[in-house]
C-alpha cells in the first residue's frame, strides 16, 4: 500500500509503473482527496473521470499514465498493489462489487 500527495500545480510526467515479476499486478486506486481540477490521464484513453472517494482498478503496469493537480488543494491517493490472479483477492473484489453495486 502506498500514499501519494501531489500539491496544487503538481505534475507527474507520463510513465508506466514496473513490477519485478509476471503476476499480472495492478493497483486498486483510491482517490481519498481529489478536488475539481485534478486529472489522471491514460495513454489512448484520455483523462479518467475520477471524483473524490472513487475507487478504481488501474492497469498502471502496461498503460502509460500521468497526473496533474489543477486544484487549490493537495491531492491524496492511496493505492494497493494486488496479485489479481490470486483467487482470494479476486473473491474479495467480486464480493465488494456485489455488495456495493448489485443491490
């Protein structure tokens, strides 16, 4: 798990994250503090419409991406790396989705 702060006007250049194995890792991305004016761009997709408290599954290991904080507040993101091929992690994600979106 990591936390990332980006001050107003901060920018992270386009990049891909790297893994030391072939476990199909991806990140669960939580926009803990995300005021209007923040951007998360993905090559080939453009800006992802993220709002504060949104949770996304990000393929940050194969898709180049960048971020920009155009707000007046520090951006805070929490990300959790996970082996999504793990049956245990897969079940947790599926159960969460069922609980929150399939009522």
